């Protein structure tokens, strides 16, 4: 471009070159003005979204709903039996995404890997493996609404675990919410079993359907205690480690990768026939996309949680977590063949109300603890409750 310009100047007169020199600054200035205004408008637009409470709440809800729906889609195949492999892919994708984000400057507070901290955190990662494995097995056998309702029972176990180990307390309103949670779980189980007996759902054989539900309830019961053990253990260790949110996510995913791979190689069938059953040709690409997305969704949820707390408040975030259980349960009715009966709808409603009552009890407890001048007695961990609700 510069060579062509010099040739034109040499061929033209000196007057033409002077005229061009006089016009050049104005041409450059006129071309730069639209770009500057355009970049400013984009910056203002993204800044407005970044400070929007509605956008943060919507992003958090969509990320958590999509995570549950995608997990259910991947493990809901009739011949699916590679849960350890699926969870290993999740952890690998999440770890790679965290490291790439750190290189790009998104996770600047992420500390370098420390082998000493890794050894201390490894038992917590083992508890995490138990939690996520039993979670996927329960989701494989149960419908999304029933899984979401039964997940509330984890809150009760965590609350009383904190009473025993950390000297917490349970308020009367929290007790009321616990009663509603148990009632909603009983109604959900009754509605599921009744639907199976009547022949509703994916399996017309009632005995096979009830056997599937019993397996789901067994895995769900194990998941409740595994989740409580993980949350309570993490609370006890995390204060000593001085971890930030992304540090916890990084160590959890990195340390679970070898455990999940070894478990998959030892327990799961890697024969070509079984792989064809788990990844049928007609849905293979969709399953792989879902597996990769589920790993990225963990980061999306973590970021959206921090975003929601930053632009609203922890109280609003807790309330959104309670309200979000309703669309998650409804998404299971929409995207999957979950029976829609009076009992199932009643159970979803009771579970929704119990979540609201429990969140309100936490809000009242938080306000009450702020008022005294003296140091209050240690109460239940807000982070533990938040993990239980997720």
C-alpha cells in the first residue's frame, strides 16, 4: 500500500502531493470516529448487562437447568453403564477450561498447583467422587422432578450434621421446612409408584418399572449421605486451605480425574459391543456434545453464582436457588417422559414451598445474627446450604 502511494506521488505534481498530505489526517480522523463510537457502544452494552440483576439471575437459572437436563439426557439411555467414564470426561473438560481461562486472564486469582495442598484435599475429592457418581446413578433411574424433590433431603442431613459437629442450631421455621421436604418426598415416591403400577411412563411392565424406581431410591439415599459427607468435610477442611472458589473447583476436578479413570477401567465394560450400546450411531454425536457441555456447565454455574451474588445479594441468590427448583422440575416433565399426575404435581409444589420456607428461615437467621453486638454462636454454614441446594 505504501509503495503504491509513493509511485502515485512521484507520477503526480507536487501540488497534488501537498493536497493529499493535507487531506490524509482528516480522512484518518473521519474513519476512526465510527470505530471509536461503535466500540464505546458495545462496551456500554456489555457493562449494562454485567451490572444487570435480571441478566445474572436468568443466566444462573438457565445454566443450572441445562446442566440437569443434559446430565439426564446422557445417562438416560436404556443400555447406559459408563457413569465413571462420563464423570471423568466432565472433570477433564472442566480442568482444561479452567487452565485456559487462567491463561487468558479470566481466572487471575487461581493459585498455582501445590502438591502439599493436593494431598490434604484428596480425601475431599474422594467424597466428591462418591457424591457425583451416586447422583448420576439416581438421575439415571429417577425422573428429574423426583430427583429434584429428593435432593432437598440433603439439606436436613447437612443441618443436623452441623448441629453435631459445628455447634449449629435449627430454627422452628427450618423444622417446618424439613417437614414439608419429607412430605413432598413421600408424595413424590407414592405418585411415582402409583404411575408405575398403572403402566404410565417409559416402561409398560409395572414390575420392571417398580424395580427401576427402587434402584433409583437406593442410589438417591446413598447420594443424600454422600453429599452431606462431602459438604461437611469440605467445610471443615476449606478454612485451613484458604481456598478461593476457583481453587476449590480446580483441585476437585484435577484430583478426581485419576480416580474416575481407574474406576472406569476396573469396573466398567470397555468391550466394543458395550461401547456400541452406550454410544449408538444415531445419537453418538449428541451424547459427546452433551458430555463436553456438562463439563463447561460446571464453570458456567460457578461464574453465574458469583455474578448473581455480586450484582444482587446472597439473600437474593438463596431465594433464586429455591425458586429455581420449580423450573428444573418442570423441565423434566417437558423434555423427558415423566408421568404428569396429580401426585407428581403436588409433590413438586410441596418441594417448591419447602425450599421457600427454608430459604426464608436462613434469611431470618442471617438478620438475627447481625443484630447482637457480642460474637454470636457459630450457626449453620451458608456455603454448605448453598451447595446442598445446587
